[in-house]
C-alpha cells in the first residue's frame, strides 16, 4: 500500500515531464493528472507487478490496440508513456526487477 501511495504522489509530475512531441503533448494536464497506480500484485516468481490506469476517454484513441489511425502511433501510446514514467520512479527507489501493466 505504501508503494502505491509513493508512486501515485510522483506519477503525474513524471508523466508530465515525459510528455512531448512526437508523443502526447502536455497541454492541460488532464492526462498526466489522471494516471494512477491501482494495484501492486506479486508474480509467481515473487516480483512486483504494478497495475496502472488513466482516463480512457478520450485517450484510448491513441492506444495502439484500441485506437484508430492516424492517432494511434507507437510514439503516442499512453501505455508506453505511463510505463516509462513508472519505471523511472521505481528505478529511483532502487527496486530491482518488476513488471507493469494497464488495468
């Protein structure tokens, strides 16, 4: 529970810092502020698996699996952006191996 709280405090700012062309561009802060960790599960091998979510409407249009051309480019995929941001936060916390996935 404390890992979730720590990451959630830092996640919106980290996502905002990682936003920029050709990916999602920070304009209003709505996407960055909607990102959150919803759960931390343990894999069969004992590693943490961090489950995240974000505001799906309208940002799923950029999702590589759910979106539509020309908006769903690899650079604009919200999952990639949130995953990168979570990884940077966890790396600063010196946590070893872990996984991330969208809820």
